[in-house]
C-alpha cells in the first residue's frame, strides 16, 4: 500500500469472427478491483458469471449462454493453460490478452509464436460454436 510500482505488460491482440463479449480476470495473483471500481467494471463489461474449475473470474453481459460455452471440458482445459495472462478481453471481434512482461526472451520469434498459438486455441472452439449456432 501507498507505493507505486511500474510493471510492463506484454499485450497480444488477435482478430476473431465471434460476436461474444467477455472479460477473463486471473483469480490468483491479480489485484482485485476496489469496491468503487467494481461497480464501474460491472457497468462496462457485465456481471460476474460463475464458471467452476477455471482459473479466471468471468464478467460478461452474455450470462448463461457464455457459462454453457466456457464450461465445456475442452474450453476449461484451454483456459487452464492460459494462467500466465492477467486478463483476456474478448470483445468487438477482438481477443486482447495481457501478462506481465518478463524480458526480451518473451518476444523472440519462437516464444511469441507459442504465445499467439496458445491464444488461437481459445479462438477456434468459440468461432466454430458460433458458426454452428448461426447455421
């Protein structure tokens, strides 16, 4: 408390074809919003959506339909592999994920490619389910 810390974040931004809107906030190691910020967060991104056995708090205006999608065993497994990310925003046809930047070794071509691939594994099932639901 009462001190300032500077933290650099690595942010990855990917395009998606899914209209889903949700935010994932890491449950462990991520600073919880203060009460006044919590109300603003709920107004901007929606209420808490309880999904058991995933390492993120989920907020979304999508509610029950999102709970059903993210509760699938395949997506729960993918989400459990993304615990290095502090937050993942899936909104307005974008997936933006951020995590603490631990040094230049994170942005070598191989490491960056691995990071992007891990996030693309989240995109694919959500986009496929969307196509099936629309068809």
